[in-house]
C-alpha cells in the first residue's frame, strides 16, 4: 500500500465526497478544513498527479467551456488507502502552528503593551474564526456527522481561546495598574 502524505489524505477525503477537480478540492478545503488543515494549489495539483501515478485516483478529462478540466474519482485502491488511514492507530500527532502563541512565548523580550496588543490580536483572530464557524453551524442540519463533530470541536476551541485571551488581558492590565501604584 503506498504511503499517503498529509495532503494526499486531505485529497482522498475530499474526492470521497464526490468527483472533484483540483479547483473543487481547494474550494472545499477553504470552506471546511482550512481552520485546522489547509492545502494550497501548489500542494494539491502535484499530489493529485502522484496519487494518480500510485493508482489511488483516476483522472478523466471533462473540458468545460473550452477550459481543460480533469475530474478525479477514487479507485478501489484509493478507497482502501483512505479506509486504512481512518483506522485508529495509536495517538495521532498533534501540532499547533500559531504565530500569536509564538509571540506570546517570547513576549518577555517586549513591552507589556506589546504583550497585551498581541493577546488582543489573538483574541480578534479567534473571534473572526468563531464568527465564521457559527455561520456554518446555522446549516448544521445538512452536514454529515464527521464534519459536524469537527465543527463542534472548532466552536468549543475558539470560544475557549477568546475567553482565555479576554481573561488574561484583564489580568495583565490589572497587574500593570498594581505595578504603577
């Protein structure tokens, strides 16, 4: 069985949702998984070619309006690879890459105002994502179970993050006042 890259996993999952072009996959990623797993065109198209070479997807030319267009479907081997990857296999790796958290980590080298400003920027960013997720939640009745569970998790995570930033900002502002007295 060929090994799947993280982008390959995303692509197989997106194709499993229905025949997809590279463009369709990118649009679906941007509307669904990008809050926790993004993929760029520069990753998607080369990976589609690799998956096709491995026999996991089949591309078929379906030009539209004079434009070249390839629609991909999963092969039986692709369905098996996706199913194998979905099998629980110990503890899944967890990685957070958040520049706001990185700035917070190094904030001892800045000013208290910079630290608070970075907390505010983190809070505002998570509020924006929370607003986007809440808009998706309004249509949750039409959503399959897996994406809905992921949406619930994202809502809880971003709500907590906003609350934590607000509480931490209040605490830091109070500490600044106490230091000034």
